[in-house]
């Protein structure tokens, strides 16, 4: 019997290079409130977070029966579009997107996907109204009104 995991959780390296990481910190209008504590090998990967999570999506197809949900935080809003496109390219329509708001300025996004049939509610799968509808999954719930004659 195979062990089966309920979910995986990932906080990927955000940057494609050390230079990108430094440029990101320098582009802030004010210095960050917290110091970056990750080392370069924790914060940098070839292709940045898009490539990292894209590899996760590819790997999820290989271990589809071993895990119910795959999740990752995404540090850049611009990363969501190529990742949602990758999910759809693989016919993965069972996914969820949400937004994490930390304080008044810091935002991150959560992306989750499953190769199983169990779908989360609209409140979970479309957990933010701040994103373009093209990034959000098709609503998994419908309300039907039945009239009785």
C-alpha cells in the first residue's frame, strides 16, 4: 500500500539570480521592516519562482496518486499568470488562488492544485477578488432554483 499525503506546502526561492534579489530590495521606497535572513541558495534558483513551481507542477503529474493537494506561495503577482497557464496546459482545472496580506504593504499569493476530483468551495478556490478573473478557477459551485408548481 502506498503512503498518501494530504498536501505539500512550498515556499519557493523567489529570485532567478542574486542580482535580482539585490535589485528587488533596492527598488523598495523604504527599507524593509524585517531583514532578509535566507541565504542565496534558499532565495535564488535558475528561472526564479516560476521555474521552480513549474517543475513542481510537472512533478505533481508523476506522483498524482501520492498526494491530494500541491501548494506553493508565490512572491510576485506576475508569476501567477504563467503558472495558471501551465496548470491549464496540463488540463489541471482543479486549482485555487488566494492572496496573503502581511501588514499594510506586503502581499504574497497562494497557488494550490489537485489532480483529484474533490473541489474546494468558491470561498477557498477563488479566495481573492483582487485578481483578474482569468487567473481564477472556474467556480465549482452552482445554485439552482427549482420552482414547485
